[in-house]
């Protein structure tokens, strides 16, 4: 039987076959270690009966200081949310419900924290992941042109039980500025890449 358990540092030496697959956003070892230390319960590993690591979810729980939501008791507050940094299932274990299971476990915990919503970023072309997230109730909160160096992305959000009025899905108006910021940032990145290429010709 497949089991879920907390991700441990040792797993980082075993999960290359999962995280080096297409569409998996990889990070440096310090990133994973900091997430595992901040919120151990939100970083999960799925393990096959033979002990092989077959799924990983790396998530966090944070206060979104860029947004405000009207609280149940009156004053506006910065909402707390769960954020998924990485979800990956080994290619030979896909379509068996493991992604859904890892997400379900994450949702259960952030519900217990009384978070307002869960969010994540996904590539526009990652149809299977978008399909999975939508089947769980996520919606396309905003479209992010050139969010990735080579591709557009989406921020997907799912309001949790605390957000009865789905207030976490409002706030779309700030996106215009975010789009402009992302476009300019990516243009600068591409110029720098181009310059780096040109300079390397003279090495
Ligand atoms: C996305 C991913 C995590 C899904 O994991 P999984 O264990 O196969 O997902 P599940 O078996 O729980 O699938 C649940 C639902 O998602 C959708 N889905 C999953 N894979 C799909 C695919 N290849 N094509 C279409 N829909 C798909 C289906 O609706 C599926 O339900 P169904 O099987 O009853 O039709 C996995 O494909 C993966 O690791 N991909 C590479 C990494 C990645 O894209 N991560 C997300 C980055 S944001």
C-alpha cells in the first residue's frame, strides 16, 4: 500500500527521478530544507510498498501581506494562505490518484490552520496539472504573461471553508501593474541572456 509521510532531508538525495521530469519546477537544496523546517506537515512524500519515493508535495503556510480581506469581525486583515511550491508524481505512478491524495492531505492541514485559500503557479501548457487542480476546485485567479522565462503561467486559487464569500478571488484590479512588471522584468532577463551569449563568443 502506498503511504504518505513527512518529507525528510534524506529524500532530497532520492527524488531526482521524480523532480527532473517535464513541468516539475526544481529548486535548490536550501529552498527545500527551509520549507521542510518551516512547515514539516506541509511537505509530504508518497512512498510505494517497496520503499521507493513516488510522489512529493512541498508547500507552505504564510500571511499574504500584499492583500487584505474583510474579516468576520470587522477590520480588514492580511489573509493567511497555503501555497504549493512543488507537486510531482513519478511517471509510472501517474493517473492513480496520488496527486489528488497529496493535495487532499495538504488541504486538510491548511483547513485546520483556518487559512483563507490555497494558491499555486502553473505553466499554461501544463494541461494535466491544470485539469487536476480544476477537478479539486481551483480556479484561474490570474493569467501571468511570461511568468516563466519561456512561457505564460496562471496563478490558480482555491478558497477554503473560512472564505465563505470567496473574497480571496477578488483583487483582480492590481494585476495590470503586475503584468507590466513581469513583462519588463522578463525583457530585462532576455536582454541579459543575449548579452551573456554575445560576450561568451569573445572567450
Ligand atoms: C500533475 C501530476 C502531479 C498529476 O498527478 P497524478 O497522480 O497523475 O494525478 P491524479 O491521478 O490524482 O489525477 C487526478 C485528475 O487529474 C487529471 N489528470 C491527471 N493527469 C492527467 C493527464 N495526463 N491528462 C488529463 N488529465 C489528467 C484528471 O482529471 C485526473 O482524474 P481521472 O484520472 O479520474 O481522469 C503529475 O502528472 C505530475 O507529476 N506531473 C509533472 C509535474 C507537474 O506538472 N506538477 C505540477 C506543477 S504545478
